[in-house]
C-alpha cells in the first residue's frame, strides 16, 4: 500500500494523483489518499514534521516506513519502468530537464501567483508581487509554446511524467491572472492531456478561495 499525503487543490499533489490513477493496474500495490490541508497547518504538526521536516505536501509512505517527498521525485519513482518514463537515456534526460524547468522556472511563478490570488487575504502585502510573477509566468509559458510548435509532448515521443508535471499548474494559470489566450499550441496540448486514458481533473478551489481568485483576476 502507498499512502499519499496530499492537498487536493495543490497542483504538486495532483501530479501524483494523476499518475497513480493513470498507472491503474500496472502498479504492484494500491494507494490511499490522506487529505492534508497544508493551507491550514496540517503539514506543521509534530507527527508530520517527524516524517517530512520540510513540512510540505505531497509525501508518500510505504508500508515498510520509507518516505518519499518532492512531487517530481515521486513521479520519477512511480513511473520507472513504465511507458510514462522514456527508456532511451537521451529522451529520459530530456524529460528530466522539463521536470527541472517546471520546478525552477514555471511553478515558482505560476503556482505562487495562483496561491497568492486564492489563499492569501485580499490586503496581503504579497499581492504586490503579482505583476512580476505574472511576467515570469508568461515567459515560462512562451518557452512551452515554442516547444509545442514542433513537438506533441514534453516526455519524448509520448505522453508521460514531464507532461503531467507541467500540466498541473498550467491548466490553472488563469487562477493567478495568467491568461492562456496567447498560446494556441499549449491550449491544444492541455486538451490532449485531458484526453489521455484515466485522466482526472484538478479539483476546483473551495468557495472562499474561488471568491478571492475572482476578485484578483
């Protein structure tokens, strides 16, 4: 059994859920989801910090007590030996390069803009960061658009972990005020991801978060 500690509205957590659902019967074990609301301190308890001192989600636990954190590391472990991870060393390295891009150039602006819009008070001083975050977010999306002008996927010749990693926060970029209108190839890729077998959609924010998003974008 794999136990996943995750916060459902989080794109980083949704990556793990999406891959697990799409792996389906190809896993040699089942998984259970433990909803862990990081926005309300659930990852800062002594019990949680004893397992993950960084105090973040997602986190997976195995029955033997082993723990793995960091969403893209979890994706790599789950996908190893499956079609979601290229077997060819060069294509595998290319997929990994997109995972690093997602965590360094994409998530820190697109995901953070979304978080500020939906999960911080309307008078939060962090909202002063939104113009710069949106500028950087569009720069990251432009890189993706350029790639998708000639390639169908980010994980080599087929759909896989790099697509899952990049999909998670790209699909909700408008929640942070980062519109997708200028990226036709990217929008087409989103539709292709959503058409893959076993696809599950990222849950909508709760009413309070959605109200803040509506005010902010």
